[in-house]
C-alpha cells in the first residue's frame, strides 16, 4: 500500500518535522568531522545519554521542557568532552581508522552504561499528549511545533556563535586549516574540546527531541544513527549548513518515498541517499568546506 | 614410575566413569531429560517450568512412580543459546540416554535441538511458537503445547468477529510472522462478513509513524490490528491518538506490557485490547497445579511444563516401556483419546492401572495434538486497558 499524490503536502510537512529534529544530531556529527576529521559514531550513544538526562530532569526533578532540554545538552556535552579526553584523544595519533573504531566501541560502552542504570524498558517523558491541529487538510502536532522551535533556536544560536563571536571564528579557522590557525595562535586542542562539547551537546539535545515524540530506551540514539549519517553525508560531511540541508532532504525523501515504495522500505532511503551522493557528488550537496 | 601412576590414574578414572552407571542400574530410576533455559533471555520462564515439572515428578514418585520406578529428572541449562543447547542435548541423549527431553523455550534453540532428538529417536516437548518448528521432518518425535502463529491469528480473528467489528486494518512490523498472520486473519475474517480494508507493513525503529497512520485511517477501519513490538507499537499508539482515531485497537500483550502501560500517557492506551495465550484457568488440571505449586496464578509456561511431564509419564505407563519411539507411538492414546478424562498424572496412572482408557486434559489447554505435533486449541486471554490498567475482557 503506497500513498497517493494528494498526500504530498502532508508527507512534505511530516518530512520537514522529522528532518528538523534530525538536523540537531547531524550538526553534531558533522562539526566533529570538520574539526577532528573522523566520523564519531559515539554521537548515537550521546543522543541516548542526552535523552536520559532530559528524562531525569523532566520526570524525576519535574522540570519543564525547555530547562530539561538544556540539561540534555549540558550533560551530553560534558560526557562528550570527558569520553573524548579519556578514550579517543589518546588514540588520535594512531590515525583515522583507529579513532573511528574506538568511537564505535565508545558508543557500545556508553549505551550499555545507560542500560546498566536504567534497564531496557521503554520510558516516556512527563508531558501531556495533545491532539493534532488541523488546517487546510493538513495536520500537525503541537509537540512537533515545539520540537521544531527548539531545533530552530539551537541551530540559530550555533550559527550566530560561529559567525559573530571570536571563538566561533576560531572554530571555523581550525576546521578550515589547522596549521594556519595554529600559526595565528589558536589553540587547536582547546577548540577541539569546545567543539566536542557543543557537538555532543547537540547530539544529546537531538536524542531528547527524538524521545519527546516517542519513548526512550538505551537504543534511542543507535536507531537514528543511519539517518543522522545520511543527513551529514548528503549535506557534505564537515559542512554545518550542509547538515541542515541534508537532514531536511533525508527527512522529506523518507516520507515521499511512500509514494513509490511500501513503508517497510523507508530505511532504504537513508542508504540510497548515501550511495547516490557518494557516487555522484562525494563532497555532498554543499561541499565539505562550508561552515 | 610415572607410567604406573598414570595407568593407575587412568584406571581410577575409568572406574569413576563406570560407577554412576552401575549405581543407576541398581537404583532402578526412570530418567527423564529436562532442557530449559536457566540463564539468558529465557531465564525468567525456564526455572519456573523446571519447578513445575519437579513438582509433578514428586507427586508421581510419592504415589509409587511409573512402571515401578521412581522418576529422576536430569536437568541441563540450554542458556537460551542454540549452540549450548545442542551440546546439552547431546549429553542428555548420548550419556544419560533419556527417552525424552522436555523444555526448549526459544524458537532458535528448538530448531537446533530438534534434529538431535529425532535422529536419536528421543521425544521432544517445547513451548516455541514459530510455525516452522512443527514443519521440520521430526517424524513425530516432537510436540508443542504453545499455539503457533496460525492458531493465534485464528483466535484473534474470532475475537474480532465476536466484538462485532466490520472493518479491520492490519498494521504490522516487518517480521517473519507478519505475512502468515495477515493471511490467516484475512482467511477467517472475510467469510464472516468482516472486511480487511487494508494492510501495511512498516519499518522498525522509526521515530514517527504519522504517514503510516494516515494511510491506515484513510481506509476508515473500526479496528486496527497492531502486530508489532513494544517500541514501535508505543509510537503508533501515540500517533493514533494525535490523529484522533477513536476505533478499537488490538495488539499482543508483549507489545503493550504492564511496564509500558505505566509509562505511556493514559489517553494513549485507553481502550486498547491486548491478547495472550492463556493457561486454562477454569480447568481441574489448573486447579491441581495451583495447589501443587503453591502459586495463586501459574502462568501459561508453568501450565505447559506441568502438561509435558504429565503426558510423558502417562504415555510411558500406557506403552509399558520408556523409549522415545514408544512415547511417539503412544502419546496420542493419552492426548487425542475419547477415554475417561484425567487432569493429573497421579490420577491418570491409577486409571491406567485399573485398565481404563484415559484422556489427559491439561492445565494449559485440552492438549489435543495434530499429526505434526501442534495443539489444536488453547485458551487466550483478552484484556482491555481502562484508566491505565488492564481489565479482563474474556478468556476464550
């Protein structure tokens, strides 16, 4: 059973919503790639960590949505810095492959730490569930709009920091040319630390946003890993505007695929996107060097 | 010198190996194999199934045993792992030479152990549900007391008909049981005037099923059959609430667990119907199991384990010999007979001694087996969520 042409507006709307949420962790992945030049698979487990940090703040401490989302960002960011410092940083001299594989191991370890503390059961945030709003034959959930707003604000703040502040310019400089940045007196190690904090924080926030609409468990981050990678690769790994474009493209494409494919093939879209981009335009939609 | 020592050691070792066999021969015990998961994913059910069998064995032994021998259970752990299970099965078959192995739980484990059993002419009883298990070329050396997917779908369809629903949409996860279940539901529903207005198979691990839900609701069903697992069914239920769906929803109890019920917002789960295979809670055999085990409500697994050992013991008594082939050839004289109904192994043994023809009716259900070893019928428990808690609708 596939969708009809008349469903296109609703499918696009659904795609924009899911793509917007995907943007947040995709930026995390691509930012680390831009500065440290390796795909950090541990974004998945940091998304889980953020989801559970937000859960603790929201359910145990009774915090409302926005402070809980901030907690998700901060906790995942701090754990991102610590885990990078302890596990990945010492391995960086060994080369790209070693660090990448170590990031997979880190992902599995963190995920199981969460499992040790919280078990495998599904958990839900303490938020009221609301009926969708309907307009012009379309429907959209209030929660989706709230998620969208949080994602837009987070991405907006990140762009502002990157373009308007000294530290943001320093980050872009290191990403663009680490040697030249070092000559100008920018401490690359400090920038790496900062990028890790922000990127893993965004992954954590993304994990919570995903969890708001569903339930969370230790696999929350891992489930979306493929889509996050697809978004980052489609946009051009290392490009932050690219990650935004890529996430929206993958989100909308997954939904529109239902016009031609049965819904059980939705995951194929992520793989196809990666395959197509790597074959036709390896640098991604926007090219790897745009921040 | 070294040579002498090692030869002595070898002799001692040989004597030690031979000893248990001699002891066994003198003790005149009847050894029956038990292979339940005591560790791994099945570690919740396995030990309880073992206890249920031990309790029946104790009752039978207290009443004088079977064929004049006391029952001794030889217990191995299948670790919920096919590889470990095959090793354990070989030990039971080759070393202990048991006529029967009772207890495999996971379908993958049963698929691996079954060939070991039929090749050695050892009888196997299991709770695994995959349709393919009884389709193996097991030559009759296998029975299962768990309803297979076919029977489950039949019972679900009959429930939907009883509920008076007219338009069913089937929303399923991509899984091996999806298509057979869809087919069976349609085959039972359609001739009874219930239209299957559509079906859709979705992908697991998605964060939203809004588009899928839209597709389903376009067919305006009055019952949605949600054939998935807990993570995705939770998301689908939320998306159904958001989309203002007000019709009925039916799902497996493992897809909407007690725990999930506590976590999901109450409006989302309100009115959801769940179904699970049930022990036959009104049967005398179940009442006897309650008393024997000292538990208020033994579950389906404890009931099935009770039935395995009861059926095996009665079959051995009826056949007059304890071999796998004798059990295979005689088991249906106990389960598929029109004789006097008995509900416990002890009562059955007494009736056989008195020369009566018997029919064992179990705690898990009537225990009538098809040619390939499937049960023909069993009870199902239907619950409905009301204000965040399960309420019994019926046991049918």
